[in-house]
C-alpha cells in the first residue's frame, strides 16, 4: 500500500516529457498549468483502471468522505491539483498510522527476534526515492496551496526563493484577503499538521517548510479582522471568515509546534518572519523592528517579538538564541558582527517582559554560562557573545550589571576577603570556583578590553585579593599566574592615573586598604594546578603568634612576605614598558620623600619642645605611637624606593624627558628643603650633597645637548625657583654659580649660555675623599662613557684584553684610588685569569693578594668585582685558592693590612666567594673534598 500511494503521488507530480514540452507553444505559466491538469487527469484514470491502486482508491474515497473542504467541481485547476495531493497524502498517513499501531502492539505483546538479530524496521520508514517523491508533493502543496494565500509581508515570498517559484507565483492568484483564500490556507495548514503527527512525515514537513507552516498559523490565529471582512461576511454568509474557535485552535497549534521543534531553528524562523535576518536591535530586544527591504506587518512583528522573548526566557533560551543567529560560523568578520548583534539583543530588555529586574535576573546568569561553553568549535563565538553582552550591559545598564552580573562574577573573590576578615574556619572558595572566577574576569576585562567606570570600580574592590593571589602564584607553578597578571596590568593601564597611583600605594603598603583583610588572604595550592582559599592556616598561625618562642619567626615571615609583595609589584611595573605609570609612581614617591624630609625636621623640633611633664600618660602614649607610626611609614617609603630602583630599569622609570625633568626637580627641591632647615649639605649629609651635584650635572647635560624646543624649556621652568634658592643659600660657591648660570640659561631659553654651565655637563663637583664622593665620580665617569660609546662594559673588557697594555699597569690600576678605574682593572684581571693568561698565572699569588685586599674595600662595586675574581681563581686553581679561602673564612683574614674590627664583614664576603665557587664547580667540588 505504501508503494502504491507513493506511485500515485509520483504520477501526480512528475514533470511533462520533452516531446510534450516542445508541443506546447505557450508561456511558462500555461505550460505548468497544462502539466498539472494532465497529471491530475492521468492519476484519476489510473485510479479507476489500475488494480494495483485499488487500496489507494479506497483510502482516498474514505478521506474524501470526511473532508469537508473537498470540492469536486472547483474551477481553479491549481486548487484542484492541491486537493488531489492532500487526499493522497492523508490516505498515505492513515495507512501508515494503522501499520505503526499494529507494529507497536506486536512489539508490546512479544518480541520473537533473537538477541543477535537486528530489530525489525517500523512500517513508516521510507526509502530515499519515496522520500524524494513525498518531498516533491509537499513542495507542490506549499507552493500552490499555502504561500499564495499568505498576506503581504507574512513569510518569504515565492519570488525570492527560485526561478521556478517565480513561475508558480505568477500562476496562482489566490487573493489573500478573501474568505475563500483564508479557508484554503486553513485547509492546507491543517492537513500538513495532520501529516506531521507521524514522525517520518514530520521530518519531511518541518525540514523544508517549517517557516511556511509557522507563517500560516500566525496569520490564521493572530491576524486582526478588517472592516471589509465584516462586509463580506454579511453579503456572502457561505464564505464566512474563521470563527473564534478556529483561530484559537490555530494558536494552540502554533504553541505546540514551537515547543516541539528544536529551539534554535524556531528562533531562526521567527527572526525571518519578523522581517528578515537583519534585525534592528537598538532598543527593542528580540522584538525590534525590521530593517529589511521586505516589511512585515506590525501585528506580526509584535507577535514574533513576544514569541522570541518567550524562547529567550526558557532555561536554555540564551544558548538557543546564540545558536540560531550564529549558526555554523567560522569566526570570520561577519561572525564577529553577528556576535555583537546577539549581544545587543540579549542586553535590550523586551517590551513584553514583566520588569527589567526579572528579565536581567534570569538572563545575566545565562550570559555568564556562555563563558563556560565546552564545544571547541563554537566556544570562541559563545565567549565573544558573553563578553560583548557583559560589556554592553555594564556600559548601558550599570545598576543592573552590578547587581546581576558583576556581583555574581566576582563573588568568590569577595568571599575570600570577607572570610579573611571574619576568620572563618572552613574553606571559603574551592579551586574550581576560584579558577572559573579568575578566568571569567580575564575574558570580560582583558579579552573584551572595553574599560568603563563601573567595571573598573568593581574590579578595584577585589584588586588586593587578585594581587595576593598573583603573589602566591609567583611562588608556585600555577596556571592562574598569567591571567592574574594580565588582570592587574589591564586595571593599572586603563584606570585613571590618580586612581592607579592610589592603588599602587595600597599594593606597596604605603596606604591602607578600606578592607584591610583583603590583602591578607591565605591561599593554598590546588590539585589541578590552581589555588584555593583556606582560612584555617591563617587562624592557626595567629594562635601561635601569642607564644614567645614564635614571635621572632612570625615577625620574620611578615617582613619576608612584605618584601615578596614588593618584588611582585615591581615585576608588574616592569611589564608596563609602554606606560608612564611606573615613572609617575617613582616621581610621586620622591615627592613624598621630600615632604617627609620637611615633616621630619618639624617633628624633631616639636619633640625637642615637647614638655612631657605637663602631659598625661595617655597623651604621652599617643605621642609615642604617632611618632613610631611616622617613622614606620617613612621606612616603608624608603623600602619601596629601594626595591623600585633595584628592580625596575631606568628606561621604564624615566621614559619621557618630562619625567627626567620631574626627577631633577625632586632632587633639587629636597636639597632646598635641607637648606631651609639651616643645614650644611656637604658636612652633615654628603649623600644628599653628591645627589644634588648629580642633578645639577643632569640639568647641564640637557642644556648643552641639542637645542631644546619651547615646550621643553617651559617644562624646565619649574627648576627656576629651586635654582634661585640654591644660588642664594648653598654654602659652596661652585654650586651657587652653577645654579645661577643654569637658571639664566633656562629663563632665556638658551639665548644666554655661560661657559661654566656647559662645562658642568662633563664634570660636576666631586668629593673623592669620601665613599660617596667616589660613587659620584664613578657615576659621572660611567655616564660620560655611556654618552661617548654605545658599547657595553663586557665589550670594553674584551677590547682591553686585545690591547698592548702591560700586565703590570693593570695591577697598578687595580690599586688606583679612583673607583671606576679600579673596578675596570679588576674586571680585566678576572678575564685574564679566566683566559689562562701566562703573566697572570705566573704571579698568581700576587693576584690573589690583590683581590683579597680589594675585598675589604667599602664600595660595593669594588668588593663585588673582587668576589667575582676570587671565584674565578677558585674555579681555575681549587687546590691552592680554596684552602686559603677556607682558612680566612674559619678564622680571620690572613692579610697583615686587615682591620680586626671589620673581620666579620670580610669573612661574609669570603663566604660569598666560596658559595659562588661551589656552584661553579658542582660535582668536582666533591672530588676535591675527597
């Protein structure tokens, strides 16, 4: 029976043969109409005479008897053809339904097939050729019996589909506004829904014609009545329009269909019905107006917007919307634009929503779920949608974003700080939750890279927790190190300069956080390479701190932790090579140091004038505590400056000429503060005196270089007041004259240039009799070398080795009082020993003695060079050198010129030599000891 019904459908839908086509001398419409009439007549003839189609004829007559819509005397040839197709399809459906019911009963009563054998196929399974024939019949039904009766703007017009569809559109003139057309549309749609009740036929119907069926149901159930419909109903009662029950039936059928089909397909078809794939998403959510050339009716746009909003609010609605719009994209430029469009759709609250709170309360958690999409092929697009939606919402709906998006996103980090403050005794955040939080924050902030005030404010609240986690990951192997570092760098780069400086002061310990406990979170390694927050260890440590035998260890751990946090902070600043923030922070610290210098002098005078006898014990205690607090803050400031100078390269600290000028201004201003306090810089503080000399030399170097522009002179004009103070109050005449001349050059923008101002660029006042004077001389010499020669020190040493200078001259220069000359000679001698120079090997004892003498020098450049030389000697001649070094380390220095009061310091330096030698020798040291 199934094969016979398919054969009948094939007869009805087959095209005309070529001979008949050539005989027809007419238009394409007439040719198609003739083919439809001929095929229908041939089918009726076969049904009456072919015995193989008797069962088909019987079922057709049964269907015809109950089909109230069938009309045998219709004058419309196309509708007559559609009726025959519908009858045959219903006959086939009735037969397959009976067969499936019998098959299911037989399967329920008993299954006689063996376990090894394949189960029998259901009777509604169709072959490929049968599916092709049924597909052709359904295409004729939809093209001739459904699409022509749709209202303008409802569904995709036939003329936009194919060339053949254009011919069909011209052939059928259904008149969508008439009652007869509405009845025909209802008939075709009802039959298609009856076919879809069978699973095998439902696949054929909805695969190609889902949008047409949805368009028909929308029109039948929701199209508003017009005044002309009422007039037509009064004049022709037999052609009345749909009743209220019929319209409600169509609405119910539409709701059932939308809940039955795969949701991304439903959403895609609704978007097409709403007006095409190009949606105007501004301010309308999924119910926005169309920007397509084909305008859908207003009632249809509102209906589709409501239905789309309902799809979106379902449990997996956000995923369905994303899948529907993106489809199977490859990540190209068009796909990125689609991602932004979907993000706009998700952010815009639909008009049909009950309230914005309820909408965002349901949608925001699902937006965050998109960040965790597992499918590798589409994960990038889903994350893009989630990132863009989050950023759009933060920018356009900051209040709702903070409540429903940022608060859940950063909740694990907030719990870390809260648990640290409350002292909870259980794990506050596990590894998986903390990892997801950091990765999601990285995706939204760093990958999205769209900074806004609400986002930066929310991140600022958890910044100490992120920095503490970063410090923890720097000490361990963790995959969270890179995202934490990128989050911190992104915040410091995107936030305002004043806010970034405040954050750096808080991270360095110079300023207290509002939530102090957030900076003391205790993390432990996780099993998956991440980290987890656990407050238990912090509590036990706090309990043991009360014991006397643990106080020193706890203090040491605290100081080492603070030092480590500073080193981690400097590693972050070193990464900001393209930012002015490190230099601004450095100059800010120098300005604070200048302020502290003046404040310390005032505080010292107040302490001298303080009358303790007239104060109560509480007042005395408060004075002592405030004094200790001020000193502690100054120590922290000095510590931060020291670590910053040692860890961050000067090219990062002072990357702009204006920052160099600011640096010089801070140096000169600090010298002026000392002058205002009636101090002699050269006597009380030689370091500040030499620092001032260096600053003056830098100013002279800038002025003696290439001509400066007016803007640069304007920047340097800030030096005029402090230079005037130096010219009037500094005790040294040379500094007074130099300050006056430099001030004149800056004030005249280079028009007046005295000779001593230019000469100061190559020489500055030096004090060789002091350690600081030697350092200043060394800095000037090295600065001159760096300006005249671009080669490094290592290159200079190699070139010196190839020169004809006698070995004895290098030995003499290693005793020169000039520090740079001595250091350079020591490095050359070290290289000679390493290269097995014959003269150096011949006077090996003298070289050892020379290095040991320089080991006791005060300047770090000298004794570090001596340490390196002794380490090379110990590596080359371990039998002799190591024994002597071990004796000096165990007892005291063996040189007759050694000072007994400095024996401990010299032994520590010898220990450094032994440590370096042991590292260089490795396993050979064990053989030597044996």
